[in-house]
């Protein structure tokens, strides 16, 4: 079995679309895992993987890469707070927001904290989704190691978290503002009517063609005037082809 056959079989068995991911990068990650677990070929690895829940879980962990933190790239979140969200709030006082590829929920919760400051009494809609059910369970639990909170101000730490011996528990006042669901960006239906879609550090794992499909889907999911917010190391060069205007680095707007 070669890598292409392995990918096809795994995609069918686990219901994933592995063809959307950058091939070289994906192959390197999977081979690394496979060899570290003592397998020396895709065929043996495949047979073991599909019959062993722990191996499957480890495989999925390797594909999904869940690194995240609160206010990741703080200066960009400052820009979101000072310019982008106030601009969106001028047009619409109740926003609908989606954190796509939300991992531990820190991105969605960071936005909920900003909105709690900007519009304390308004119940905005904040959706957060990920392909990885295990990480969604952690996101809903909302207990964090302190290194994920290094960009959270002391004021926000005091206001929104309770510290126990090892971790920080997010309070319900913010937790209850975010609705999590399982969603595969490569195959599931996209909801509509969003004012802000945040998809950061997710599409970097996908091929250019897949990225274009995703950005087009995000464009259709946004309201006119809505904003797509991408990761610090990302940029969309063909944004106008995909129906966006570039308002500033990392923020792309669907024309009104
Ligand atoms: C590196 S994390 C980014 C988390 C967060 N957006 C941030 O920037 O801090 C990437 C997330 O994308 C998710 N992901 C990978 N493939 C996906 C897919 N096809 N559909 C939805 N989420 C996916 C992973 O499970 C992971 O939690």
C-alpha cells in the first residue's frame, strides 16, 4: 500500500478528506508517527490503526494539531478590539460570529471577552467549530494551563477565571456565550449570515485549491460588509477573485 492508497482507505474508514491537506507535510507527519509506533509500512500501519481505538486517536491527534492560546498574536486582537468589532457594531448591534477550527475555544472565548467589554448587555451569537471531538470536549470544559493565558490581562484574569491548584477555570459568564459544534470544513455545510468569521492557523495545512474553496465558502457565509479574520502568518493573495476586499493585513471584507 502506498501513501495515496493509505490516504484513500483512511478517508473512507474515518470519514475524513485527507486529499485537502498539503501532501508532503501530511506524509511527513504520518510517517513520523508510524515509525515512532514501530510500523515500517503503510499497509501494516493501516491494518493496526483501523482495529485499535488508541492508535486511531493518536493518528487523529497528529492530523489535527490543536495548538492555540487566548488572544493569539495580541497586537492583532487589539486591532480587532479597537477597529474591526466597533466598525461591525456600527452596522449591526447583535453580531453573529464563527470561530472555524476553534481548537480549545480560546479564540472564541477571547472574542466573547472583548464583546463583553464593548457591549456588556448584548447577547451576540458566537459559534465555534472543529473537526476534533476530543478538543471540543476540552473547549466546553474551559479549564486552561496558565501558559495559554499569557496574553490575558490581569484585569481579565481576575474577572473571568477562577484559579485552582493547577489550572484556570473560565467562568460561566463567558463560557455560556459560545456554542460549540463538530464541523469538518472540508465536507460539512456552512451556515450563513455571519458578520465575522475567524479562521486562523487552520488553512495552512490545506492545499491551495482547498484553501480557495474554503475562502469562497466563507465569503458566501458572510453578510455583505462581513469580515474574514485569518492567521498572523497567512495572507490571501487572490482575495479579489474570491470576492473580498482587503481592509488591512489579516482582515478581508465582503463588499457591502
Ligand atoms: C492550530 S489549531 C488553530 C486553533 C485556533 N484557530 C488558533 O489559531 O489558535 C488548528 C485546528 O484546526 C482543526 N482542523 C483541522 N482540520 C480541520 C477540518 N477539516 N475542519 C475543521 N477543523 C479542522 C484542528 O482540529 C485544530 O484544532
